[in-house]
């Protein structure tokens, strides 16, 4: 399977703490993207990091990419209850997306 | 960002009937569209890739005759679930890509329930 893996599968933290999710993939990529999905809803694009980039920031989000290890991490700082959702990484080959298994994040108020 | 509209957002149908789901790129021409299926609490699984004007490429294990994909124009792709059964109940999501070098944009998904 081309599908990537994410860990942890589930993460529960207190509001204000940081949340870190990791993603590993199997293919060579053009870019890697992180998405958020609230229960039963569609995907919301969070951030894109290109294969020649190592780190990227957007608001409270920080993404790193290590192409040699085929891995990426998403850090959400100062988490809020509204951040509760599932988070997916998607490795984009330039032809197709391959999604990770997802991390279910629960932020406790 | 670019907008991809998926319709309907929810549909309930009887077993044995067919259901059509539309995916439209509203402000760009989509050379390629992708169809995904998502089971509860699981990730998105790519079902097929369609390029405008040609036959879709299906992933292994996806029945071509059951999941008919048409990409007749640069702004519209349709997925038809034929002779639907309860096990086809799922969340279906499309994405559209303008050209080779840019990222794809996702529709909001369609919740299909077959009763």
C-alpha cells in the first residue's frame, strides 16, 4: 500500500499545551500537505511544505519535513478546544495524493 | 484558494438504486480529478484518478463497473455508484488539480447511506 502512517493514532491534551503529530510516507514526493477534518466533514487544507523545504510556519502551525527519512511532523502550539479534529498528512507525488492514517486530536478545555 | 464544489453533501438511497455524485471546480480548469472513499475513523483511500477526456484509472480492488467515473469536461467529474448496497455506504471525497505542478483542492465530501 502506498498509504502513509501517522502517529500517534490518538492524542489527548489539555488546552494550552502543544500537540505534535508525525507522519511517514513511502514515495518520492513533490510536496507534503497537512489537512484537518472535523467529524463527518470534508478536508480543510492547513499547510503545504515542498520537497526542498525543511520547515514551514503558519500561525500556530509548524511543519517539518525530512525527505531522507520520508517523514514529516506537525506541531500545533498553544492548542485550543476548537483544534479538536482528525489531522491527516498527504504525500503528493505530483500525480496522486497518498494519505496517512490520521491522528485524532482531542483538546480538553 | 481554488474552490471545488461537491454535490450532494448527503444522500440516502435504497439498495439496488444508483447514485451520482458531482465534483466541480468552480474557478479553475481541472486537468485531473481524484475520487476518495473514507470509512468511519479511517483515512482516505484513493479510488480512481480521472483525466479529462480519457478513461479513469482505478486503484486495485476498486470495481470499475460499480463505481463509474466520468470526466467529460475540465470543470466536472461525476462518480456514479451503481446498484448500491449497504456496504457502499461511506464518505466520498473528490479533489481537483489544475495542472501538474500545483496542489489539488478538495470538495467537502458526500455522505452516502444505502438503506
